[in-house]
């Protein structure tokens, strides 16, 4: 009898309050997030946290500095350094012997610094086209094949297997002879990456086969989100650490293959468009590798290749941490540190606990 009376009293109190019974689903925060708070969180997540990670990692600092140096040398250097020509200076001037030619000259009096700068521009174009082509095609094909499954997976996996088993070196030789690339560095970069995306696509597919059964993917599929949005906005972001590492590896592979093929005189080139492989080829033909006075002609492009490769390796290792969500979370400076809405809510909870 007493329980019935208490329940009727509770119902009457609820009706006297407007008919609303307090529910945990109806409780909202009394602090509304402003637009400035949202902008600050975006800044913390996409600018502050990556910069903090890079700054606190010595590998990232060295790698970023090296890569930035080469980018500036390839993009800004040609604006300040004139192209070199035959008999511009004396033949085989040693490095740092004449400050007009700080890296010396070759056997025809051409400035090695100018050749290195303009070769860097050409190599950067090859790296950009080749690495983006490899990672783009491999990621898209692997993600769609792993997510869709069925007939789509069978067709895309068959195409991937064909490209994986193609002999890379003979393929490049044949395509270089048949296609009118004309020494275009962008076309050369894509040519060197024609058969390189298959391995990445296979690895991406294996990871997507696991991710597609996660709860957030099932929820997105249940909400009727289109396939392309699920793949590009839900699945691929989780693969970014692996994709970024493969991007730097693909860039290094383009460097080595381009230099090797130009060194072997397999890829066509113009005398006006030098690159590191062409310089090494000319130095080898003139016996610079066993001539003491011409050794710098051989070592300067080799040092440039090694420096850029080391920078890409260190940058790739550090970018893996940048795209790691756990590492990013430790470096984010959210609004809770500055007394924002979340910190105020936490302070209120602490005060309530102290009263209780």
C-alpha cells in the first residue's frame, strides 16, 4: 500500500513539473562549444600535434630538414643559380678551390653546383609523379578490393597479380622505347612506377579485409553511407601510417631506379636536362671514378643521392608517429588545458565529489 502511494506521488510530482520525468538521455551539458573552440581543436589536432611530434623526435628534425633543403634547392635554387655551359670555367676545378665554383667543375668546365641544383629539380618531379602514382593506385585498388569483396575483389586481385609478376626492368626498357616520353620527368616517374603499385595494393587489401568488420564500418554501412565515402573517409584514414611509409619508400625507389637507368643510358635524355644519373654516366665514361683529380665529379651526385635518401627514410619513420592516433592524442593541446568547456565540466564534477 505504501509503495502504491509513493508511486502515485511521484507521478503527480512529474505531472506538476510539466509531465517530464528526469532521464539521463535528456541531460545535456550546460556549456555550449563555441566556434572558436572547434577551430582551436582543429588547430591542435592537425597543426600543433604534428609539429610537436616532429619537433620532439630527432629523426623527424633531421629528415624534415634534409627534405626541405632539397625541395628549396630544386624549387628556389634555379631562381638564383644560372644554368651552366661548356667551357664556363676551367676543367676539373677542385671543390672549394675557387668560390665561383664551390663544388668544382667537370672535364668540360661546367659548374657542378649548377648541375646538382638543376638535377634536383628533375629528380623531384620524378619523385612526385612516381610516388603519388604508386601510392594512389595501390591504395585505391587495394581498399576497394578488400572492402567490396566478391566479383570486384576477384577482378582487381587478378589485375594486381598480373602487375606484381611483370618483370620490372624489361618492362621499363620496352615502354621507354615505345612511348614518346621525350625525357619528360613526370612521365619517367610514372613509367618507373607502372609495376610497383601491385605489392602495395595486395598489402592494403589484406588490412582492409580486417578493418571492414570493425564496428564503425558496420555502423556506417547500416546508416546507408555510400561505398566511396566509407572507403575514403572511414577506412583509408586508419591506413595512413602504412601509406605514408610506403610513400617515402616509393620516392626512394624512384630515385634509385631513375639514377640507375640513366646511368646505364637506358632512358633517353637531352643534354639540356641533366640529372644525377646522367652526371654519373658522363663521369664514369671519362674515368672519374679512378682519376684523382676528377673524383669529385663522381662523388658530388652520389652525395646528393645519399642525402635525399637518408632524409626520406628519417622523415618516413617520423611521419609514422605523426599519423599514429595514440601518439597524436598525447601531444594534442586540447581546450581542457586552457579552462575551456571540458575543463569547467571537470571542475564541476570535482566540486560535487568533494561535497559528497
